[in-house]
């Protein structure tokens, strides 16, 4: 378990380091690339499942992002640590994942000091830890559920002075978790609200 967490943590450190180096190189070249940080809250559950068998669980998301240009059409790469899970009857499942989204981004009227934008794309996820909490006891699920995930992502945000942003995002899991509820293999689903701060560009 510890070796697995260490392995996936190394992936996270490498991802963040690559993003940071890319952004530093962009600033040195005097280009318009942007590097920043973001953090917020999530509300997640498992699907499909019979009504009443699952419930929404709060969590968090935090990480870094990189965008190569402020043009109308561009792309965005992120490295995020995200907590998600679901209530299952009287129990709760919690997982901590490293997600690496690659998104297409459309900026609307980006020449203004404040403007809306939309993102859509996909994300690869890597499990860092997973637990089942029930009756005051916690069980390790890391060896049971899938260690990788693939999500589809759509979101809309508001950019203020090209420095601050607020974004609402929907993640729909495309890969099964190996958590079976009433004979159905489930997928993750989450809604997040995050705040971003650009550090360069």
C-alpha cells in the first residue's frame, strides 16, 4: 500500500514539476502562457445505483494549471489532487486521486477585463488512497477498486482581470470503479466549485 501511494505521489510531483518548468520557460521567452493554482470543493457520488442506496459526499480539489495563450480558442493542462466518494447505505467510501485533465478552452470576449469561458475534455486519474468507513471503523479499499480512472469533463467559469477565476465543473466517470452496488458496477460522478489564481503570464 505504501509503495503504491509513493509511486502515484511521484507521478503527482512529476506532473506539477513539468507544469512549473513549462511555465517558467514560457515566461523567460516573453510569451503569453499562463501558470496558476486552483482549489475548491466537490460533491460526488457513485452511479448507476438504485434510488436511496447512495448519497452525495463532500470533498476537495486542489492543484495547478497551465494555459498556452489567452486567445479565444486554446487548451489547458492541469494536475489536481481530488477527494471524492459516496455514501452507500450507512457506510461511506472515500478516495483520493491524482487527476490530470486535458481540456479545450473557449474564452468569450476575452479582450474585456472580466469574461466567461468554457472548458471540455477528458481526464486520466490515478488512485492514491481509498477507504470504507462504517460503524466507526475504517477499511482499506486500495487493493479492491480500480487504480486508474477516465473522466469526461465540462465546465464554465468567470475570469477576472486575467488573474482570478471561479469555475463550476462536472466530471462524469467513464471507467468502472469495481465497487458493485446491488449487482451494478459503478462509476464516479462529481460536481466541483473552484477558485483559481494566475501566477504568471
